[in-house]
C-alpha cells in the first residue's frame, strides 16, 4: 500500500482558499521526492503544496504539471500561467501556491513534484535560469516526463517500499534530462561534445565502486584536460565530484531498501559504491536523506513509513 490516497478523497469537496475543511490532496511520498495531485474547482481555487520533505539550506524545488486546464502561480508576476503540455519550475522563494484559471464544470487538475534542490542533477544556475517560466513539454523529454508522472501516480497502489528509492531516482534523472535539454535549446553544444559527455557519464556509472574515480583519472581516460572536463560538466548541469557523489548515494540508498541485501552489512554496501569510511557515509547520507543509513534500513526492513511511503507485505 502506498501513500497515494484515493482520488475521491480529494474530489469530494472543492479546495477553496478559505474553506476550513479542505481535504488534503492525494500524496505519493518517495522520500526525497513527493508527488501530489491537485483538483482545483473553478477560477481562483488555490492549491497549497505540502511542507518540504527534509529541511534543506538551499530550499525546495516545486515543479507544477497541469494535466487538465490552466493554472497560475499564486502571488507572482502577472501573466505567468501554465496549461496542459507545460511544465512550470519554481523554487520555494518564489511561489508555494497555484490557482486555477479554468472555467466550466470540470476542475483543473495538476501534479506537483517537490524535492530538495540539492538532489536534482542539474546545476543551480540552470535551475535559476529556467525557473519562473513555462517549459514546453509537448514533445521530446518533456512529453516523456508528463506521461511518466501520470503513470507514476496512476499505479501508486501497486508500489512496495523497496521501489521508493528507485522511483525517486528515475523521477530526478528524468527531470534533470528535461531541464538540461531545455537549457541547451538555442545554444546546443556540438554533437561531438554531447557524445563525449554521454561517454563520460557512462564511464563514471560503470566505475562508481572504484576509489580512484577522480576528475584526473576520468580526464586521462578520455584524453582531455581536467579543466575541459569540469567545463563539460558545468555545461551539463553538475560538477564532476557532485555527479559522482550523487550517483553513489543513489546506489547506496537503493541497496539499503532492497530486502534481498539484508544480510550484507551497511559498511560493505557503502564500500561497494565507493564510500569506505563509515563516518563519512553517515554524514553524507544524513545530509542527503535526513536520517542515518541504519535508521533508513531499519524502517525499510520492517515496512514502516519511510518519509511517508508505506507498504504491507512483500
């Protein structure tokens, strides 16, 4: 059983701004990633996102995806709207609400994805540049994101707790792909640079367990300078070291929730993915996920709530 509540619970009453009895929207909580489904009945209806998942010094990113109708961020600049086929990226300093602009008997429907900015595999400059304006998601990676998120919510009752970290990772990677794709529009790098970037990312993913995986060794393996390597990754949206750390933490987080790996000690899982120092792992894991790796594994193993994502059985 997932934490996505039945849609009827949200549809049973209009979500009016001053209503004292507004039901909460359906929520799918995957740990660092939270997806909520909002039904907004009539113009002016307000949707308020849930609180951030884990407090982060850099804040929380909010991605609004209208499924039906038109919405507008509440209390932002005049004329900023998003409709079906758009993705709207906002950060916590800009807007925490959205309102419906749709008229007629059918309510506007929108999905909201929330996550700490630090876990998105895109450089903060890219996020800042793409925020506060609609991104067309009618084709390419954007269309894939729309269909994926709709399916993610639709099939939520069938997920198990071990699925949560993988689904969160897929969601973040796909969002990162959409934003990186949008950032390149109008100034795309040459094809050979894009191919080189992909080869380097693949090289890193295949060697995450190697302690010698560093910018100098990566650069040498591809016969480029370390300076050029850093430039490639800056253009791609994340530094080399941040990318390596992000991927390693994703793998550790995933394996700790896998019941098939319960007999493998935490330190062995961490060492397998390039974190041989338990103290370093504990600090990094707590920073990324808001709890110690042992606590996360204990909750996942017992089927308890992990940031709200629950299950009852294998």
